[in-house]
């Protein structure tokens, strides 16, 4: 007779065998179930699994006596012990010829997990990759797969930009963001500080809500512990409105009537700028760089007779020399020398043939070469291109700098001038292209700019940041579509990796239509606040070329309303928009359904999804306004007119609720309003967040149209006074 002990053992072993057998997957299965972000250089999944459950991975041993790095997620409970036999993890920092800075190896065997790295950063990244594998295993109720990984970055310096010139986030958000960036193996931040630092040497420049040097220093220290160096960007020669708007500093203007640019020939310009640099360096003591700006400016030196290029180089040499004395490597936007030498056109025209580009360079390169000795060698020339990085002209410009012995970095973008949210699929194509160019040219850095000009919520930049992390670390190992799957996997959970959950792409076009849906053709919603409107006519850098004064912006530049006596004309005038609205309305409904599914199933990154929900709601609100106006215009009877007007007024009166919810969600992390004493500048580049003290700028078109509706329909007296549908 079979003993009870034998029966138990047999059942247990059989069950164990069945469990592991059920877990055996082919390579494609493993690939789909375990997606690292960014992807790794070399990876080989093997048959079999680590023999302990995730919860049991608690003990680590270092034969070289190294300390554990900062730990995230499921690895946070791991502690060091002295007994290698008891440890599930063995780790060490080792010298190895195949290892470059930040590289590591990770091997998961049946009995042991081994992490080796070349330095502390590599060790941090090795444990981060382990945590991602553990998260995937736990979420899917799997064992850790046996795997061999070797990983190293393709680009050494991989910073993102944080631009705080128009608003600050709550401090807690910066700390949380840094943790998220660290887990994406981002190793730098360029922080455009402007007036959001309480300058000790020039206190009049600081906004009253600015963070102190000590507060920024604490953030910088926190980042450094996570292998992220923060370097400041202090704007000049142009983009100087935050300084030159103040009465005290007006004598330093290049043009007395404009707060845009410094006079580069005034010694006091440098006294002021150097004071700002010194305070910024104190606030961010751990960065290697000082970004001095220098883009989008053409100075005259108060009529000195010197060319704009000469003046630019005079200024550049002075500020880069100062930076070097402070042991900082200066970074300079490279566009103005190229523009002043008449070489900018080919950069932004990818349709130009190589022969055409070469011809333009042959004719105009001497304009650069005759000043070549005046280009400072201690400077990094940052070739920024956000929309046409693939153009031959862009490559030609980069190669001119590098072939002449200058240091070059690229700058791509996850956000430029997109209103409400980044578009063009988060600019993924351009990020991929510029990363690949930087890798092939062996440049040691690439920056992801995230401009605050139109101030979408920072959460909406996250997919672009993930794309940058992926392609700057790993190159083109993933296609764009593979990246999107991996992003959804990591950001929201394995259950959401499939294309049916690609709601961000679906939002792209509805948001694009929303941007100028309520303004007349040739007008942009960003231009309505400051008493002028800009026709859609810009140069290759996005600088404005024409502006038309507005006597009554609501009447002149907000869309017309239905004519009471010529019904149907309004619908004909806006037929193209209405047709497009129907198409985009369907996409918007799909987005809402997907977001509903996220909510039902439950997911990570709930706050991120809440922000997207508010974006969808605001777009939907504008669509509803247009639909109601269209129905009123097509009404056949007075009764229909009254019904449709009541429906329109109902939608109109929903606005405050839409706005309230929008602000409640955004304000969880964002400081929405500027201080009451804040001085707005001249807003040369139509930055909407610079146009009002409060959060009105986000809703300018909506507010103007609603005022126009109130005035227009009350003039016809369709509704009796005192009715609930009357406009308040």
C-alpha cells in the first residue's frame, strides 16, 4: 500500500511539473510578456525559470563589498547579507574591457540572479531592469525567466529639458518625475530656469513664486543620487524678456522698444548675465554644463554697424569664456550663425536635392568660414531640429561644425508649439531619426526639448520621453510600432499593450482640429489675448513674420454665428470644418471608450489617464458647440430654432463645469496661476501661458465664443427674460 508521504510527494512533484510545463513558452511568448524599457543591447531568453517566487527575492550578496544602489518597485525590499549561500542575488562593480560607462550584465539562472556593472550607474540600471522583469512576472503570475542580458547606452549623455519659464509644478512632482526618469535610464536634465529661481544677486528678476537656490539645490542633489545631472539654461542673447521687461534693466535692451534681446556691446549686459549664471550654478551644482541659449535673435548693437553674426560671436565668446572659468561646459543653440550665413533654408526643406543643398552651401559657406576663428572651441554647438531632422541640409550643418573641430550635440523635441497635447504621434519619428543620426556620427549627447510655450500638462510629454529614452539608449532596435506596444505595456500594464488601446494616436487629429476650430481661417488661438493676431505666416524657426492689429478680436477673429435671416449660410461657410468634425468625433468617442476600459479593468498611471480624459473633454466641448450651432443654422421652423437654441445654451452653461474639472485635475500637480504682482512681457512668440496671470489662457477661444453667442442671440430675443436657458 502506497504511503501517505509518498502519495503527497507524487502529487506535489506532478503539480510542480505541470506548473512549470504550463509556463514554458517560445521566444515570441517571452518577448510579449517581458518588455524592458528601454530595450537592452543583447538579450537571450532560455528555457526554464528562476526557481523561487518573486516575493522570495529578498537577499543580496556582493563579493566585492559594493553597496546596493537605490532600489525601485519590487526590488525595494532587497537587503545585503554576508552569506552568499543564502542570497538570491549576487552583484558587483567590476572592471571589464567590454563594459563602457553605465553598462551592466544581468543573468537570471535557475538558482541565482547575477548583476555585474562597470560603475554605480550601471549597477542602478541593472537593478532597474531586474525590477521591470519582476513586475512583468508578478502581473502575469509567471516565474522569472532564465535570461542573459548585456546592456550599454548608444549615446552617453541623454538629457531631457524641463522648461519652467511660464509655470512651476508642485515640488513633489519634480521628485516623482526624477524617479521616473531614472527608471528610463535618462541621465541628465537641462532646466530652463528664467525667473523661477530666486536670484540673490539680481532679486528684481525673480518671480515671487520662484524656488530658492536651496530648494533647487535639493532637487539637484536628489537627481544626482539617481544618476541624473541637472544643468541650468539661462537665456541670452535673445529670449531675454524675463530680464529686460523690468524697468531697471531697460537700458540693456538692444532695441529700446523691445524686451527681446540684450545689447551685446554694453559691458553691463555681461555684469548682469554673469550674476545670473553664478546663482544658477549655485542652484544646480552637480551639472557639467551651462546652457547659454543664444537662439532666435538678431541684434544691431544699438546701430553699431557690426553684422548680426559678428555681434552674436562677440557675445558668445564672452559668455562661454565665463562659463569655462566656472568649470562648466557651455552649450549654445547653433541656429543664428547658420541663419545669418544664409544656410538655414536647406535645413528645413527635405525636398531639396543634394545638389541644390550643396550649391547653397558652396555659395554661402564662406559667410561662416571667414568668422571661423571667432567660434569658441570650448563650446558645444547644439543643432536643434524638431520637424525635419532627416533633411540633408540638417546633416550638412552638423557636419560643418564637427568637421571644423567643434563639439556637437543634437536637440530633438517631444513638445514644440502644439497646443493642449503633443501631436504627430508624440514626434516619435523625429526622435528616432535624430537619435540614429547622433549614434551614427558618434555624438556624445542628444537633448529632448520639451518647450513650455503652449504649456500642455507635463504628463502628456511622457510618451515622447519614453521614446527618447528608448532610441537614445538602444538605437533603432525597436520599430515605432514595437515601441508603442512596449510603452503601453510599461506605462499601463501588460494587458494594454495591443493596438486596440492606442488612444494617444487616436487623439492626435481631434486635438489638431480643436486648436483653431473656433477662430477664423488664417488666425491662431494663441494670438487672441494681447491685442494683435498673427496670420499663419512664420519663418523656418517659428518666429512670427506678420501681425495684424485687432480692434475687436471677438467680432473679427472668432468664428461667425448663424445669420438669422440667411439660414444655411453658416453651415456652408464652415462645411469643411463640420465634415472634419464628424470624422474626428468618431475618433474621440473611441478614445473615451478606451479610457473607460482602462478605468474598468484598472491600470497603472491613473493620473496620466486622468489628464488625457480632461483633454478629451475639452475637445469634445468645442465639438458640441459647433454641432449645436450647425443644428440651429439648419432649423426649418421657429419651434426647431427655439429647441436648438435651448440645447446650445445648455452646452454653453456647461463650460464652467468643464473648466472646473479640468483645473481640478491639472492642479493636483501644476501651479495654475501666476502671482498677482507678476509682470507679463511683450510675448514676441505668442506663448499663451504668458498672456494671462490666471489660467484663462487655456480657454481663450472658448470664452470669447461664448461671449459672442450671448451677445448675438440675446439681440434677437429668442428667449424670454428669466428663463433657465438665458445666458448668465
